[in-house]
C-alpha cells in the first residue's frame, strides 16, 4: 500500500460532517492514541511485563490514522510533512545524529 492509497482509505472512513474546527478537535484528541504507545512501552520497560509487539503496532496504526487525517483536513499530505521534517532534521543534524552534540 502506498501513502496516497492509505490517505484515501483514511478519508473514506473519516467523519467529514462536523465543521473544520471540530474535525481538528477530533484529530487532536485522537492523537492521544500516542499515549497508548507510551503506556505499552512503560509496561514493557518499567513493569517488566510481556507486551506483544503487535499491540504496539496496533496503537501506532491508530496514531498514523489521526496523523493522516490531520494532514488531509489541514490541506496537506503526509508526503509533504515528511519532506518538511526531513529538511528540518538535515538542517539540525547536517552530519547525522551524534550523541552529546546539539
């Protein structure tokens, strides 16, 4: 599946009925799914519990859904955001990441 195909799939299931600002609220609240990833990592590392990696992947899928929806309803694409982020990171770390170096 390509990014564009996934974007189309997300928007097929996205509720476009609310106003733009309420869709943005939905996205912002939906990104709370990232806390589910944090919770699973906490259980794995701090609580020494077994956490199937598939559970983390499932929650990452939920986060991705809301990221894609956020891009779409704000008038951009995931590819555009990826490129913007790539440029920012290349400027910030022109020689690549090195521990202890800002």
